[in-house]
């Protein structure tokens, strides 16, 4: 009897928490976005700057995903399948973006590639703009989301152990074949999960991007930055309208994540 | 010698896994590496396979030094302790893997894999995935997978460790038969001496990275050459004050002795045959062992073990009995000597 | 089935990437301006409150330039606290022109070699096409009865003002407050410092830019009084006519936002002509009236008179040169590391 009461109380508490921390803000965004009617809403999200911001956000997300998936798989593979000195150090290094404030991450890039940075002459000679331009935003976002893929993969690969790959190597299989036939089928869903987490984070990243962005409207503003600008210009409804786009994307990512999680569990069981 | 190891040494972080290991295996033989956990037997196996590199020493297969040949090109089939089957491939795919890597023709692969599946008795299960198989079936697939590319040496790492006791016995004999049929030189690692004794043509006993003895099971059983071998094979009790046992004299250089239950015969007092050679003792415990009784008898402070057939009248706890010890192994520092019960000979009576 | 899903996802991902890349490339382009015969783009790095002003001005200038030269000009805007914006240009933000809150920030760029010396005389009125001042914005009905600077140091008053380290407007706020204290205490700097310390002790939120502070006060409902640019205060009133009032203090400062062409960048992009013209046009009658409409005081005295209903032209205003020996001296005395602001703001 007592345990049942406890269970109910815990469920209610949990529900209240989710409702107040998650559902309420999300619904508030949508309500405020539509407060002044559908026309204001649509004009806000179809506004030139908003669309450019959306494009930039999506572009950044895609490129970040590609880079992080590639290197994340590489890093996880190296760490779990090989014994070498400095393995622990590499694992810790990968986790650095989690412990650094995103603002610091952005600052680091400014200090390296900005006019006062040591890499500036090199960058200048190649006539590329890194900070205060799109490459800087991509770099900052990549840095901040880097651990997601490898952190998802490392436990999966570690649980898999090296034996299957050893067996395959023993029979003469080369690296690529081992990866295709033995490793990849195993990490498929873990990889997808990591990719989804990475993209969710990349879409919403604010701090690091804000520092390196330069806030050039139409050029180096991502969607979250654009929301801030709208809010600061007394265009509250428009800000919420654009924010609701982010909310929709977030919900889609959430659904995808649940599907993948479900498939993951099914594979394991 | 088809497979030869010469002076192999291997250290892991200060732990000596292989200490000057040397031995050889004849072609076509099935050899067992037997030893307690951590004795280095798996390390030796992995060095043979090329999964580990020795710090020093030579490995020769068919007269050729293979130290510098990568694992995949040594012509070795390896069966892992927990099978390491490719869980995302079918049984067929698993067995065919080695051949696919070698880029053999599809028809050839089809024929060979089918042949092997028949050999291991798993017809009809080709399309199954490993997780749909029982432990014994998985083991057989792992075996077939290792055999498919026709290796010159088959290595098995504790092949039956993960299998139920009942299935284990059947699988053991099946493995023995099949390896004999195929004729491939094989070495397997185990810590179970019953298994080694039953399956292997010859046994290599390992202890703390060193080789204690190499020989046929009978050899090692009857003539253990080191204290460890004497104590490891068969059931044994170590006796420190063996001079106190009737018929045995304390000898210099041999501080301890090993007694096996087969050397100890307990009879009812009224049935005593060699009064001088025997000793009186009290039955401490009686255990039922399925096919015999095990007796713990207190002989003047020393506890010995003996077996009694179920056909005989069972002893009771606390009963006084007459114990005759036929022989024991004296353990010196590095050697073992067999010592017979002197009083039996001098009695000149008939043996039972 | 599984592999076909994977194939689909890969295809989808590639498509999205391709589209985004194309879209990104064609629009984001490079921040190097392409000066073709037909179009030119320049970047204007400005301070926080000027968003609405430049949104309108850029259209005005584009029309003018198209008519004059047949060239289409695109202006990219960036806004933020004046100090922060100046720093970002220093760090590589390739602005063609800067329209900042005070000459001191523009000087920083000149010292770094990005702007040629003597920039302040390149345009009229010390390169200040419009001026402003500092006023108080309070809630409708002025419930806390705030009339002047000395009300701000009362114990239960919550003040909103931005951070002088990053915001230009904040520095004008600080100097205006200092001017009042200095007059009140007849130059006793110890008492001046104490006055400022009490004032900043009452600050509940220190944003990084003037617009941030306005948002905090207006949208988030924080604080009793906002120390604001005059134009910000008017803009807030325009957006929320029933919620606020402007209180003009007894003494304030003539805030002169400065504009300059960032010569190094303009040369690199080949945009010197259009950049100079861009800033020049701020002095044209049309532009001056636009500035007045946006609540900036036009530097052209005739046009300023046209807005005498809007602006209180009789405020006592000190200015940076006479009362503070110019920006270099003021920065060193008040805003450098360890200087007076740091000393009084130690919490």
C-alpha cells in the first residue's frame, strides 16, 4: 500500500517537473508566436533574414554532422580497438568540449584565427575569413558538439569487444572489410543516436556561435542568434515565431531519437 | 616437430606471462595446454596465433620461423573462448568468411561450407544468426569457421569453458573424433584436467609462465617430473611428515610427499592383510561421489583420502579401519621420486 | 529493409547538404565585398540601439546610390555594445564602416592601424552626424518619484544600466552621473566616487549593450529606472506608450556617437568610395530628418529646430572634451582596468 502511494507521488512529481520545465515553455513559445495571428507569424518566418538564418543553421548543422561523424567514428575506433600509450589522455581530450563553457570555445577561435591570433597571417595569406564568417561558426559548432558521436560509440564498441574483429583479422580481413562487415553493423544504431544528439545540439548552439559570429544580419546569423536579435528589437512575436521553428525542429529530432532508441533496444533484446 | 616453440618470453607490465617456454608438437597431434588460471597458457596460444608478439624466442611451424609473419598469413585457425561469431552474419556467412576474404570462387565456397556444415551436423541451420543457436551449436560453427580455410594449425582457447556440463562431455568426444577425421594439428588450452586427459594426445603443463612437463596423459599421471605436475594431475593430498606413515622412510632432500586416493586402500580391521605395512585410522567423513564413495580417514593426525567401491559394505563415520598405502610421490625441490611401501615387499605375501 | 532505410537517409542527408551548401554559398558568399559593376556590399558595424535607424537609412542610401551611380549597394548590419563591436573589428570582423557610440571606441581602431589618423575631422561636426543624450525612463506615473540623479542613490531604487566595459551608452551614462556628482560636490572626487558607488550598488542587471538594458527594463519588467540613450527612451515610449515616462535630469552629457570608414578594410575590399559616401550621406537633409524621426538629435542645427517638439533643447549638457579632457583621458581615468569604475563596482 505504501509503495503504491510512493509510486503515485513520484509519478506526479515527475509529471509536474516535465510539465513546468519542458511542456510549459514549449507551449508558451507556440502560443506567443501565434498571438498576433497567422499573418504576423508567417511574415516573421518567411522574412528574408529569418530564411537566411535558417539556411545558415541548417548548413552549419549538416557540415558539423559530417565532420563529427567521420572523426567521431575514427576516434571511437582507435580508442576501443587499440591499446596504446596516451589512450586515456585522448579519451579525456575528447570530453573537453563538454566541460568548457561554449563562450570560451568561441573565444578560443577568436584568439587563434582573429586579427590578433597567431594563425591570422596564415589565414590571411589564403584569403579565407574564419572568425566573423561562416567557417568560424562551423568550427565553433563542430567543437562544441564533437564528443556526442564518439561518446555514444565508445561504450557500444567497448561492449562489443575486440574478439570478433580479431577473429576477422586472423582470417586475413583488412581494416575496411572488418569495419564494414563486423564493426559497422554493430554500431549502426548507436551511431545514428549520436548523430541525432549532435544535430540537436548543433541546431540550438548559441554561446559559442554568438562569440564568433559578428552578428552580421543575413550573413553570420544563425536561427538562435536571429531570435535574440528579434527579441532585442521589440519584435517579440516575431522572435517567438522564429523560435517556434526551432521548437518544431527540436520536436522532430526528439521523435527521431525515440525511434532510434526503440530500434536499439529491440536489437539488443 | 611440426610446431615448435623455443625460449619464448613475454612480459605484461612486469608480469611474466611466459618464462623461457620451449616445447614441440608432432604433426597431426592434438595437444592440450593445461594449467591453472594465469599460468600463461592462453598467452602461449595467442603468441602462436600471432595475436601477441613474444619479447624474445622463436616460433616455428612446419620448420619455418613465423615470428615476423602476420597472424593472418600464418595459416592458423583460431577458436575463441566465447566463439566470437560474427553476430550480424548467418551461420553460412560466418563459416564462409575466411574463404570470402581469400576471394575464393563462389561455387568453391558453397561446396566447402556445405561440406563443413555437414561435418559439424548443423544441416538446415545455415540461415540462422548466432543468437538463435545454442552454446554447443555456436561452438561447432566457430570450429567450422576456423577450419574452412584449411589451416595448417588449429588453436582452440578453452573451447568448452562456456558450455553446460552435460553438453561438454558430448562435445569433447565429438571434437576429438572430428579433429582426428580432419587430421589437422591442433592445440587447445584448458584448466580442466579431466578434459585434457580425455581429449589430448599429449599434455603441456604450464605454471606461472613456465612449462612443468610435456608428455602423454599416462606419462604425466604415472611419472610426474615436478612437484607441481605431481600435485596438479589427479586428486592429490600433500603430506609433510610422510615418515610417520608405516612403510615409508623420511628421505633427505624430499620434505613432502603426494598421496593419491588410488594409492590408499582402506579395509575393515578384521580384513587386514598386511599388518606391518598398514596403519590404523578413523573414518572422519564419507562422501557420495556418484560412482564411488570418498573417505576421509584420520591416520594419526594426518588426513588421507581414499575411494571405496559402492559394491562393498560402506564404512561409517568414526569407524576404525586399516589403511594400506601402496606408494607415494616424494616431492623434492625440482624433482619427484616414486617410493613404494617398503613393508609390503618385505612381507612377501600375495597382493590383492 | 534496413539497408534501404540507410540508403534513403544517406541520400536525404546528401540532398540537404547539397541544397544548404548551394543556398549558403550563393547568399552568405564571402565577407569580402564583390565590387562588380552592378552590386557592391559593405558591412556597417554599429552600436546597440541603432538597429531601426539603419534599417531605414540603408534603404534610403541604397535608393540614393542607385540613382546616383546605377550601382546596387547591400549593407550588412551588425549591432552590439559599442566596446564589444569595436573589439570584434579589432579581432577581424571586416567592417567597411563603423558607426559607434563614442569616439573613444573608434580611436581604439585608429590606434590599431585600421583607421587612418585624423579620422575625426573627415566628416563634419567631429564625425558625429547625430547626437543624443542620457535621460531616465521610468514606469508610467513615476511611482518612485524619480526626478534627478540624486534619487538614483536612494536605498530602495533599482537601476538598470549597461556595463561600461562593453557598452558605449553605459560610458555616457557613467560620465553624466559623474558630471552631476562633480557639480554637487564641487569637484570633491572622493565624494564623487562614493556617489557613483552608491548608484552602481543599486544596479540590479548589468547588460552588455544599451539595447540589452532596454529589453531588460521594458520587456522583462526589471528595475525602477533605466538610464538610457534619449533615442532608446523615445523608442520605448513609441512601442509602449502607456507604460513609461521620460524624466529629464537636471544635467546630462552631450553624447556624440562617431562614424568612420575603416580604411584598412575598405581598401582591401575596394569599397572606399561607397563607404565614404555612405557616411557622408548621413549629413544630408533627408538622412538628418530620418535620424530626427528616429529620435536622434540631428547635428544640422536647422533641422534640429524642426524637432523642437520632440527634444528638450534646454537641458544643461556637458561634453566630453570640456569636462573630461577627451576620451583618452576619460578612459584611462574611469574605464581602464583597475580604474574608477572597477574600484567602485567591487561588490
